[in-house]
């Protein structure tokens, strides 16, 4: 278990760092905005009905087809052809009215005929075709996800052929990087033109977006006049911004600030389980990690319940695998090993040929030293990394923590690390296929471990060609069990998504499980 002393020390470090970051930032530093880019009272008055939203990830590009923060969709600028129905865990119409395929390879998509882009241009079949083709060109991960061979357009109808039978093709169109935009717009990186309820007025990279209502929105114009969508990766600074009234809605405030936020008259704190998992990603291209017993030892060192209780203060649940236990394709893990803790970890390392000498776990005279990556935009991940480092030290394993800024870019481009704390949405389409393909298929966009396991790839390929939902669930369980047995990654916990907002001002905010749909045309102020 985590000692209270360690947790108190880590909490103090986090709080001090947050305060220094918040106080030391300046409005001119786009990479660390002061408490955000929030509008002052005079600009609020000029904007009319205005909501100020503070998010935990920043972005320097708004290109919807490659932005890994999905800000254009979350900010209400862009939309996709289909969206996730979070109650039924199925895909629902959005810009597409319907879709059909008789063989899972040849698809007909009927588009809405009443949609315009925010520059007034109609959303035609040709426009959607151009947008999808741009996404395929700009994003290798979208190429791999959609498996599109050809697209033809006629009026408001698309005919799409995939490279192979792919029954879950429609669900992949939920992905924010498939957002439909005017592909002929001159500056998509800084000013994308979408179909959503809010159009972009200005973008300060790394700092904020200023948005205004799009009166021609097909699903009913927003009651709001304007939205400020700002960024700050410091959880403490986000909490302080809400307390001081600089913002109206804060995404993922600091967990330790929740009691003080709840004590403020008019502040509502909401939490919901999500399709997310915090995991310890294993770099399978590093020699120590290639040993299954080493991976088992690292997995055994993770005190999951202790981390949930002390770092997340109970806002989460321990994870055995990537999927929430409530999902229909999540394995029961009845055969899962129950041994964990330092002694179990030492036993696995001894089985791998290591022995404890002079306080260091060594093999062939070389101590086991690991590089652990983490990043601060998810405030709990660096704390998890520090606790893991402390527990590893107790059994003679040296762990060097390295802070990085953009985990996807760093892990994809560099192999100078052994393990990494990472947070991933595992079922954002209500199906297991997304996570398994992205994380474990050799062509997956999030396969940062470099996993190339023929047995697992065969299961995933079979899943991709299976229509029947019960059989898909069986295959997903097989894949998840294989990942668990081989410890291809170690799963730490399923965090709750927490949002705090001024409920005396904000109306109709919804904290979603998918984390995709945030600034909508239903959002309003009193």
C-alpha cells in the first residue's frame, strides 16, 4: 500500500508546482497560459451570453484530421457523420441520416440535405468526399482505421468501398479525426470551417479559442452568443480559475480541490465513469521488457487500490484489463493471478534471472534500470509514476522518470524508454475494435509498445471481419485475455471524468462518458 507520508509528499509537490505554474505564467506565454485566456467582464458584456470553458489539454493546431486533442469537435466547430449514443452504446445518425451495407465492404451513406458549413456553403456529397479524402491523406491512422479503397459521390449520397469486408466501418466514423470540414478552406490548421453550432473567430495556439454562434446551424442555433475555449495543463490552476470566477466550466479540476469547490455556493462537481484506462505502456523493443517475467514483475508492483484511494481520492476503480467491467465484451478474468506486491514482483524477477545484490536487482552483473515516461496534462499520471518509482526502488529496481509534453508524438518517434504512464480511451465507439486495432495491431496508430504478436493480430483481424455482436464479444474477450496473460501492457485504473462548473450561471452542461461532446447547441446560461 502507499504510505501516507509518500502520498502527502507527492500531493505537496503537485500543489506547489501548480501554484508556481499558475502564478508564474504570463498572458504572453502561449505555452502556459496564465489562468487561461478567460475573458474579462467588459468582453463578457460585449459578447452577450458567453460561456468560458477551461480544458486540460492544449493544442497548437486545429486541423481536425490530425489534432490528437480533438479540440475542433469538442469545441463545437466540427461534427462527424455518425456519433456515439452513450446510453445504448451504439452509433447514431449525425451528419449522415442513414448507412447500409449488404456485405460489410460496399457502403451507401445518405447525408442530411439541410446542412451548411459555417461559411454558408452547402454540405454536399462532393464536399464530404473531399473532406474524407483529405483525412485519409493527412492521417495514416485514419487510413488504417477506415480501410477505404474508394469514395464516389452523387448528390447527397456517398458510395464507399473498403479494402476488405469491415462490418464496423460505420462505428469508426465516430472518430473525431473523420470530422467533416470545408476542405477548400485556405487555413485549416488555424481556422477550420465545419458544420457545428460554433464558428471560430480567433485561435491563440496553446492558449485559447474564441467562438461565436453559427446562426445557420442545421440542428438549431445555440442560445449562446460566444464561447471561450481555453487551455491550462495545470490541474491546480484550473481549480483556482473556477474559484476566482475567471471561468465557468473546468474540465478535470484538481482532485484534492474538490471538497473546497463543493463548498462554494453555486459550484457543482460532477463525475462519471468513462471508457478510459490509465495504463503502464510497455516498450516491447527494449531488452528487459521483452522478458514476460519482467513485465509480470512490473505489473505486480502496481498498488491499484492504493492509487485509487490516495491519488484519485476514490474517483476511479482499479483496472485488470483495458475495458470497464460493465462493458459486454470485458473479460471476467477468473483465471487472473491474484499475487501482487513487492514479494511477488521479486519472485518474477528471480524467475527472469535477476537477483538482489547490494540493494540492486541485477542480472549478469548489470542492474535493472528503467526509463519511465509521464506527462503533466493528466495530473494523476506523474503522481502514479512517482509512486511506482518509489515501490520499484524497494526491490532494487532503479526507475528514472522523464517528463514529456506530447506523449503520442514522443512515443511514436523515440524508442529510448522502457515504460510509460499513458491514458487511453478504450471503447469510445462502444466497441472493442477501436482500442484493439489502435493499440495492438502492427498498423495501429497508438501501438506505442511496438507490439507485433501474430496470435493477437490474427484474433484482431478475425474481429474486424465479424458482424455478429455476440461473436465479436467472444473475440474481444479472447484478445483482452491474451493481452492480460502476456502483460503486453499493465492496466492501473479506470478514472472518473470530473467536471466542475458554476451552476448558477451554466445550464444544460452534460459530462459525457466518451469525452467527445462538450460545447453543444444545448449549452446555455441563466
